[in-house]
């Protein structure tokens, strides 16, 4: 089962866990935020633009790459995640979406 990867769909699942694996280690990522972007004055309209943010364990940094994520309701999805910050407890990751509706 796969789901449409829209801002609306991701927003339904803020606070839930996504499973992935790296080097045979199972890792849980929590979807913590969905941020929509309004088009600027000189930007093309009719685009879906948003970012999704995940937090993962602070003891392992996932590389910047496309990862297979599994979610109880959204099913299997593939996202290009970029590590954007770290503190003593969590790494934070972002996936950016920019496509025609």
C-alpha cells in the first residue's frame, strides 16, 4: 500500500513513527512537523511545496540519501532525507517536496 505524498496526508501523521534500517539496524523516526510554503510573488503557481521533518536517535546519524520508510497507515514510501541538526538526544531530518499539483 502506498499513499499520496501530500502536505495534507503527512499532516495527518505528525507524532507517529516511521521505520527504516541502516546497516541492518532498525531505526524509528518520528514525524515531528509538516511545513507548507506559500508561493512567492515571482514564483510559479499551482505547485505543491512543503517540507516534512523527522527526529531520530541521537546515537546514529543517517546519511543524506533516499531511504525506504515504513509507516502503519501510509505504507512503504521512499524519501530523500537530509540531516539538518543534532542535539544531545536526537538527529533532525528534512525531506522537501516541490511538484505540480
